[in-house]
């Protein structure tokens, strides 16, 4: 993001304001609207949410007065108000993809079955897309990347989210000629595979969070989704299903990880290098662990207080999530570059695990719910064993047989809801990469 402040200031001076459209004005969207409104050269021009009061509240948090806010119910109204320089509030998310002056559409819903429609509609209308909804990206990101290319627009994940934040470190290290051997993130909450929206309700209410969102953090699903996005952007894979999740301290520049992430034959925990991982105790940071065969550079790393090697960890102790997303928007429009994108077909998949004993005939739920949680496996193993890609599970998914708690669900165990756009797009992605995944 070097010199982005100057580039945005220049656009402000020239009156070339980047107009962004945001879908979702909950906690993440609200903060994004506020941050964007404080910046030069960019504005949250139109914001939608199914709860209309969320949009108005978001604009108010940003210090925007009612006289500068206009409510649009139709595309004609949205276009007119944006041309007048108003901040547009709407319940209709379709307007984000259709409004004339919107350059970049941002999905902040966290709901894959919503994210797929937003992204496809926006790119078919020649608008760039920032997918903050990582849950959508890890199941159909390869398809969306190709659709963006076809339409001459950019599809990307977001700066600030862990995958985008660690990608900056990854690119930094590789640009210097270092070999990255591990990349990953800190875990914010102690893993609790048994939690559900009821057990976390008190904490969620206190923290002004959705109980489902907090559940997805605590049961590890969100971490697995983010690691999958990292994998698909770099070619790195999990060393084992679900990762090892070691504990370490950020003090002394995460020196613990320099030992932990050695190969087993060298006293570490890993069977192989070039892997994605998560670490308890260093949240909210992200990291890459690097090495070099050059003796002079190894000496210089020691001189710079990075430790004796042969591994060194580069650690960023924060990620500002939604507050950094506007920088990705700016980078797309000004530099014509994404923050993080899939390499091609999936490298890893976020798969489905039974959170409790499940019975034949019962319906199950997905992200942040009562019956399942997500893990990470290589795409190859997923297809060979028929694991259920987690984002395809919704409230209409039904069990075909009894399974025990902790079972990795496979396609022969469940009836997936095949009626959704997300399911159909995933089928198209599978055909595109000829991966043999056995969707009907």
C-alpha cells in the first residue's frame, strides 16, 4: 500500500472520487462505512442491508448527516442520488450491482448463498468485486476469478482479513528472495467444538456480535475457512487435516515458531513444509516462517535480531479487518491489482465435521450453527474421499444415515440442497477444472 495516501489525496483533489457499494451493514459493514467516510478520494456511495436501520446507523456512525443521506428503492433513484453526491441507503442489494457510478462492489454479508449472487451480478455489470465473505471465496473463488477476467474486472479478497494480511507478508518475503515454508494466523478463541449460538449468546450479546458469527470463531470454522483461502492463493496445503494448532508467544518475535515449525526429523512438528497453519497465543496477528540457503543472508538475519535460524518468523501483530478493506478498493481502481486471489482450481477445501451425533432424516445446518463445524483438507483428499464442502451445507441439508460426533461427513451421508445458485456455480467450477467431485 506504499504511497496510497498520496494517490487517494490526488484523486480527491481531481474530484475523481472512488464510489464503492457495500452489501451488509452489520458490525463489519458499519465499521467499513465509517472508515471509508474518513478517507480521501473514496466514499461509501451506496450501502444496503436487509435491516434498513443498520444502513442509516452506519452512516450516522460515520458522521454523515441526514440531509446528505438519500433513500433509494429503485435503480433510477439510486443513480440520480449518486449523481447528486448523496450517500444512498437501500434495502435492495441488487442496486449495488446495477448503479451506474459504483466502481467496486463489496460483499460483507458472510453468507455464501448471498455472496455468490452479489459477485456474479456485479462482475456481469462490469464492476470490480471485493469478497470479504471468505466463506464464498473458498467454495467458488476460482469460478469468480475467471468470471472477473472474462468481464475485464478484478475479483479479490480483502486487505485486513487474515488471508489478505498474511498475503502481504508472503509477497514481501518472496520479493526479497526468501523461501516461505509456513504461513498462517493466530487463533483468537480457544477451540470449543461443542459451542453453538445458545451457549455463546451471553458473550455475543455483550460483544455486540451475531451469536452465529461468534460460534464460527469459537468452533474453529472461521480459522479453517481463512486457512483454505491462504492455501488456494499460494499452493500451500495443511500438513494434516485441521492443522496442528500449536501454542506460541508473540514475545521475542515468535521465536517459538522457529523451532516448532521445523520438520519432525529436525525436532519440529511438521511432516512437510510449504503449509498453512494456525497458532494459539499470537492472535490477532499473522505470520510467515521463512528460510534461506545463503549463509550471508542467514548471518544478516541473526545480525538483525531475528534469531539463529535456519527458520525465522516474520510476524504482523494485528489485522484491522474491515477497516483495511477500503485500501483494497483503492488498490483495484488505482493500481489495477488484487489483494489475494485463488491461483486456479482449489488447492484445499473447507470440509464438514459433525458437531454432535447426527441421526438419519434430520436436517443439519452450516456455518455458526448447532450441528456441524468446518475443517481443512487438501482438495485431492476431499475429492478422493468425497468430503462435503462446508459452504454447500445449509438448513435444507438432510442426513441419510446416523453418524457419530467428530465424523468427517461425505457426500454419501447427506442430501445437499441442489436448488441454490451456490451449488450450481460450484458444479460449474468443478467442470471447469475437471476435478471429479461427485456433485449430482
